[in-house]
C-alpha cells in the first residue's frame, strides 16, 4: 500500500475563511487515506489537523521547538526538532505534495523549497504568487489537484 504524505502549509494565524478551508482540506486528506504533515502549531496547521482528526486521519506535526507539548491538540504524532524555522525544510522533505493555504513568509519559504525539490504545490487563497504553484478554487479542488498524479 502506497501511503501519501501531504503537507499542509500556512501561517500560524489565519482568517476565519482560512480556518474553514484548512479544516476541509484536512478532512478530505484523511478521507482519501493521506497522512497530513504540517508544522504542528496553530492557525492553518491546527485547523487542518482538526479536520483530519475528525475524519479519523493521522497527522504528523514537525515542531520548531524542543517540547512536544507545544503541538496543537489535534496532532496525532509530534516531532520536536529544536530547529526553529529550519523545520520548514523537514515539513517539505517529509511531504510528497504540499497544499498552501493563505500564508506568510514561512509558507513562501516552504513553497520555494518544495518547488526546488521538484514537488508539486497547490495553493488555496495564497495571498502571494509564485510561478509553478497550481491554484485551487476550493478545498475539494485543492485535495483533488494535490493527489491527482500520486
């Protein structure tokens, strides 16, 4: 069985629309049998993990700090790296494909690393433009685009 690891990236603080989108993306990924990989903290990461957990899925939170208890309460497995923002590289490296929701500089760095690594990135309401990123129109569209070629 080939398990897909789908990274969900976005800022630690997001809009209510971002929360809803992240929740739906997490839920849809779980229903498709993917493991959700994220930075494990709040905002987009927390809402994606919440949706994933509600649908019975598994999430991996790759944390910037040294304490696993810093993970949001919906993370299935927390990896405390002590790497700070450098953990963004691990989020990308552990993911087969990435879905960006809203986001700020940290998200843009993950997008850049992913594209440099030759990984697909699908963006939903990104607030930024990066050549090579596929734009999605809804959470369902984002998941379908992300999983289409895997």
